[in-house]
C-alpha cells in the first residue's frame, strides 16, 4: 500500500494528469488491492516503459544523424584535401553534433584542414 501511495503521489505531482482528491478517492475505494488498482499499476508501469522506448528511439535517431554527418564530413575532407589521417578521423569522431555541423559549413571555404578547425 505504501508503494502504491508513493506511485500515486509521483503520478499526481509529476504528470498533473490526476489531481490529489481523485487519487485519494481511488486509494480509499480500492485500498484492499483489488483488480482495478492492479490495472492502474500495470498501466503506470507500461506507460513508463513506453516513455523509455520513445526516449531510446529519439536518442538512436540523433546518434544516427550524427554518424551520417560524420561520414559526409569525412567524405568531403577526402574529396577536398585527400584521405584524412587517423588523427583527423578521431577528432571528428569525438566531436559533438554542433561542431560537426560547423565544420561541414567551413569546409566550403577552408583552404586547408587547419582552416576547417578554426
């Protein structure tokens, strides 16, 4: 029962989808742990799983976009300056998405790899 109360408190305060009087009424009506309350807990857990999956998918898409940007930048470097060294590959692999985007813009006007970085 304490766990259920904690879950409801979190749900009420965290999501604001259920107000406190409604949550209290649910606890009073179903304090014996009947199937209605069990269903509520199962739905709550399933909702958390779904949100976790959505977050994971969004993160995966972001990582995929960054990987694609990295591949394109390395190809542009190779076309403009020749095959990139291992140091260049590591520098790009360690960069965040915003930096890779900046370098991708700079390669259009850079006269050398040094000009790409600065």
